[in-house]
């Protein structure tokens, strides 16, 4: 049917018609890519002391994340928008792994790093954080056993000393 519809139409006219149809679509996609980007997140929003039950505390500072498990390990990070919500892009690849005592500890894992989603106060779904101001002081880290360990900003700064 399409062959009979365009039968006898010169190639130049077909190209112009295709341009008329696809041109506005391409422009809309480009405008969407430019104007629908997520707002950048100020790293100061995530600074603080974070604690989780059964896992070592984390001190998120201006230039690093210190793992407070006595190993003096530190991670570099970037606070950034992700496909869904916002996240910390953390390097090197340290993953929480359960120990025989039932506590979690960070172990070196193959790979370059991990993405830790930033969460709102009322939801464990990273998609619910639509704006940087929605950050509720919570991080969800997926451990090696598939459990999500929830870190929350602590008001007790002594937990990160």
C-alpha cells in the first residue's frame, strides 16, 4: 500500500516530506535533552556522619568518604544526578559483605566503583528524589547478600570520630 501511495513521487519530494516530518521531532529531542536535565546537586547537601545498624559508620566530607571501621580507608565520590534520582558515584569499588558475626564490613570488589542512591526521608525508592532539596539524609547500599543496608545521617557527630 505504501508503494502505491508514493508511486510516481520524485525522490526529491520524498526527502523534503521526510524532512518536514522528522525535523520537528529531532528539534524536540534536542530541546528535551538540553532543558530537561536534572538540576546539579550541591555536595554540601550530603556532608555529614551516616550510620547503619550492623555496618561501619561513614563520614562524608568535602573531598572523600571515610569508612570508620578502623582501616582508615577513604573513597572518592561525586554527587550527581542519575537516570533515576540522585546518587553518589563512589570509587574504588568497596562493597558491604556480611561477616559470620552478623555485621557488615566493606571489602574490595572488582570494578571501578559503585553508585549509591540518595533517598528521601519517606521513601526507599530512588525515583522519588526529584530535586536535590528532596534529599532526606539517607543512602541505600546493596550488600553482597542482596540486602539493602540503609544509612541515615546521624545527629550525633561523635559516631564519626
